[in-house]
């Protein structure tokens, strides 16, 4: 009898991948036992053989060792095709896989790392993405454990062959620890936490230059863990004793601030299904027709209270990993700021809401036109502007948070943050994301203190960069009307 | 091997006493389950990019399909069932879940909220006569 790959409910269509694999297995089953045929297969036969052996490995655990030996004997493409099907299975079917198949999947992943299979880095990334944030169920924690175990046990070869994936794993486990360190009374979480902390501390202490590849979001993640004893000394060194990390050229944490985090990292904390739904919402759904989709999304991903913390990662994804084309921006498709506004309206724990706003503004804090993309900072300003007047409390709370960040994010490097935010504001106007900040600075529903500070941020920036503007026409409305800097006399 | 059947956009379906509807749509909303004899039944709103229609779920379909599910209907039937004009799988048809979420839809027109009349040229066929309501009166679009 042929074992099943996935749990399928009645009235659910059969999955094409499963059909292909199962059919190959059924046809070739007699040839999957020793003595193995020695004839050289055609291309099509080779692909089918890969499919059949893969199905056997996943569904016949008691024969897995026979199948893998067979596989090693017939491979001619560095396991490239075999690994590519594994990746497909993880991305499209992981949630539906039968439990025993999941165990086999991890087992064969270890095997693929051991033989340096072509594309195994993609397989590791696909598996990391299947760890659901805020899910403390047994199955999810099991996957967490297996992945941190894999990364720890294959440390040496991963360092050599897939260092970027190791940095991705660091991103994932630092983020997961923020959730794992906040719960009590979950069985087995203590030992899992220990392993995760062990892996992260080892990366930070032994391979700091690799950790730096993450960029500024490394600081955002570490900040959430300063209350954890093992990270306290790392945090202290980061801020006050950077030479402890022994990386040439790393003399201050501000260097990390100046490195924009690549969008690839933000995909790691959003499952492929979530990604696909969010991208669909932001490319195919008309603004005004998104209500039903939002209900379905929330019911699927945000129903359990602990899982709501994923909104932090969703906001980072939307800002940095989904940049709509000009065509979409000028169409009537749901804009990014509207989706973020919807998430903000959820009943969120204080620290989740604060982290969501931090995620929204993070690239504002260190914005540098040479390094940063205006698309990362666009949703925040548009959310503030479009919330006037109907949702003025959102505009207010976001502005308030922005100034809290300006005043408190890094007390010893306030200049950097101030510079970042001013540059962000200037760029948003100069690139035409908003015509001017007048809509905020002239809004009589907003606190005068915020309006004044906003105006000052922009005029300070103009003053600092005055040389650039001496011979340039400043577009109308860029400089708030109550500014008294000399340059404002030249505005059109 | 089954031949590939062409799918009809929902705006083109016409009431008939035939199992001739093949369509792909997304389930928007589900009503309460009631009993018709010993069988569970439940009315639902489904839609594709062209139109919406009421779908009658039958038996375990009531439990298995949820809002957001993308359904492929083969050999379905669009006809009057107790004065309601509904799309359903019927005895000879099949409704299967093929995905979730990623299908665009409109809630207007709703083919079940149209008054149909026999075609003057062919009494076996129906044509649209009047719009009773632009959208479902049972599953009103969310604001």
C-alpha cells in the first residue's frame, strides 16, 4: 500500500506535486530495491527516478536508508533537481504534510547538507520560513528545534558553504526569541530557548562580521532581548565596547545603523502563504474592496492572541520587501499605507504596538539618500497624511511615536537619528511622495508642538544643506511658512 | 484522463435543467446550516471577477468549505431550488477546493438576484429580464 504524503480533506482537489511524485513512485517501485539497475537513464527517466526516490524517502521511513543509497548512486546533477522538488514541497505543501513525512523531510535535509547538494541553501531558507511566529504549538516548536539543531550541528560546513543563510538563521532565531522569552508554562520551551540563545550568542561572539551583514535590523532585534541575561553583555559591548567583537573597522554601533537591511531578511519571518496573500492584496484588490480579504487574512493568521506579534514582521515586509510599481501606485489598488493602517487598528499588546510603529519608522531613523530607498519610508508618511481628518488619532499617535524615537532611541547618538528623520522628511517631499508637509504642519487638529518640531526638522535640514540650495529653485511649500531661515526668501 | 473543460465566467451562466456549469470562484460568505430532510444544507455567496451568485452547499460541503476558499465546480447546475435560483454541484457535479484567497471578485451583478424569463424565440432557454437587486440581499456587501 502506498503511504500518503499530505493530509487531504474531502472536497479538496488533489495536489499536482503529490500526483506527479506518487505516479513516478508507483511506476518505478520495483526498481527501487537492490539490485539497482545500472543502465544510464535518459533525462526524463532521471527526473522520474528522482521523483520516485523522493516519494519513497518521505513516505517509507523504514526504507529511507535504502532509497538514499540508491540516490547517491545515480546522481549526475549535484542533487540539483532533487533539492528543487524538496524546496517546492516545503513552500507549497509543508502545512499539509503528514507528521511522519515532516520528520523525513528534516532527515533528508541533513543528508542534502552533508553532500553539499546544489540549492540546499534555498531549502534551509524555505524551512526557516515555515516556522510560524507566535505559534507555541508542539508541531511548530518541533520545527524550531530541528532547525536550530541543524544550524548548530552543521555550523562548520554552513560557515564555509552558506554563510548568508547562517546570518538569516540568526535573524530568525533572534526574532523568535523575543516571543519565546515572553512566555511561561510552555512545555519544552526552556530547552528550546537555551539552544536558540546558544546559537545566537555563538554567532554574535564568534562571527560578528557575518552578523553585520544583516544591517540595522540587527540592532532592532537585539534591542528586544536586552532583558535576557545572555544578551545583556552583548548589548553593552555593542554600545560601549565595540572592539570586543574584534572586527576591523567596526568601532561604533552607528556603522550598523548606516547599513540598510536587505529585503531578503524580511521574507524570513513571513510564511510563503502570508507573502502570497499580502502581495495579492497589494496588487490585485481595489481600494474599497479589501474588507473581505482582510477578514480572511486575520482569521487565518491573526486569530490566536500570541500570533498577533507577527504584525511587526508584516509591517517590515510591506515597507521593505514589497515595492509596488508606478503603475500600481497610480491605480486604484489597495495602497500599502491602508493595509498598515488596518493592522494598527487591531487590539494589540502595548509592546507589539510599539514594535509595529518602530518597524514602520525604522528606516526613517537613519535615512541616507545614498543608501536608502524612499519606498521604505513612504507608507508611514502616507498613513499619517491620509488619516486626516477621519482617523486623526492615528496621525497623532504616529507623530508622537516618531518624536519619542527622535528623543529617546539612542541618547548618545541623537544627532544621527535627527539627521536621519530630517533627511527622510526632505526626501519624501523632494521625490514627490507628498507635495509638502503643509498638510501636517497646517493641520489644526494636530498638537502645535508636533507641528513646530516637524517644521524645525525640515528647516534645520535645509539650513545644513544650504550650499545645495543656493542656486536651486525651491518648490513652493517645501519650507513651512513660519520658518525664519534666510533661504525661505528664495522660495517660489 | 479527463479532457480539460473550459471554465465559464459567472456572468455568462443561465438557468437550465442541465449539469453544464464549469466555473472557478471564491466563497465569500456562508449562511446558517439547516436541515432538509436528513441532509444538511446551507446557502453561500460565491463570486469571480465577472459576477456573483448564490451557491447551495449540500451535506458535508457545508462543513468543509469556508469563506476565502477557491472552488472549482465541474458539471454543476444553475436552477430553481424551492424558489431560490442557486448554483450547486447537484448529484452529477463536483465542487472541490483548489486554493485560497488569491482570486479577484465582484459582488455585482448577482445572477441569483435577477429575474429571468423564457426566451421568446426558444422557450427552453432563459434570458435576463430585470435586476431584482444589484447585489445579494441575503449576503450584503461589507461597508
